[in-house]
C-alpha cells in the first residue's frame, strides 16, 4: 500500500517562517491588544524615529502570559523606551505586585510615564531614571538579591553580558529572565556582518549557551527572545 503524505506535514520539524499574510492571521486569532496599547504603539511610530525598538504586540502578550504562568509578583525591566513592554508586564502582575523600570532616557520615557497613568499602573511601577548598571547595583546594595521573579532585558546590546550577570544575582532561583533581540533581524547568522551590535549579540548568545547555571531557550518571536531560568541559589 502506498501512503501519500502532504508536504505541509513536514513543516512541524522546524519553526515556520511568517510571511505578511500569516503574520496578520496570527494577530487576528491570537493577540488581544488593548486600545491603550494600540494607541501607544501608533503614537510611538508617529513621533519616534526609533519606533522599531518597540516590541511587537504578539511578544508583549506572550511576556504577559509568562508573567502570569510564573506567578511573578516582583518584576524588573532593563530598558523601557516608550513603555509598551512595561505595561504588558505590569498589567499581568497581581494587584500587590511591583515592576521596577530602568532607563536613562528622560525623553523616551516621558511617553511611558504618561501611559502608565492612563493605564492606572503608576502605583505598581517604580522608575529609575539613570544608567541601568547604576540602578542594578543600587538594588543589590539595597539587599534585593534573589528577590525578583521576572526580569526583562531590552537595552544597549554592548552591556548585555553585564546586565545578564547582575540580573542573575537579582533573580530568585527558578525565576525567569527574558532577553530581547537575540536574533537581531537575522544578522547574527550572517558571518559577513561585523557591526558592533551584531557582534555583541553573538557574544551574548554564546555566553548563555555555555552557561551551565541556567536552563535556556531562544524563542523566535519578535526579534528573538531568549528565555532563561535560574537554576542556582
């Protein structure tokens, strides 16, 4: 007996590449973006030339799901930009939860702070306006080591290794660390691309791959999101 297997059945052994039509379908059946988040995304695109730095709606919803799944009450964000990801994270925390945001741009985060107010999340978010490494060290000096359940890194790529090590100190055992842009629009796979940001992400990816203190997986959502669980005290 001859069996005929449809070609589409073979697609399950690798991640599907999303064309525009498939991406639109994904958004239509999966993403429940609030009117406030849509407004924030559109205002960022209209007023900020660096709007490509903002995470996608599907990634924001995915991270909110991760926050809920982990039962996180205390979260930390390194790199806030105009506030889309912080609203996704803070909204998923319980009423007595706390999100600490770190960013050194007063200009970009003015929009974030405005939308935190609109979302009614201003009492759930604490903002550090200074170099993120200073903020992380300040938290460590204030005995915050091992106190965070969820941490999101989406900041300058050259400092990813430093953010990573400080975040692991701040994260509790079993806590979840999410790191953005780890596929870097595919540039990391191009050996001829030697731009500083590309080299920095490559170094970071190799560092995480070889770190036996953690469990990790690079998820091809948005621009690549590496998920890392801390396995040590």
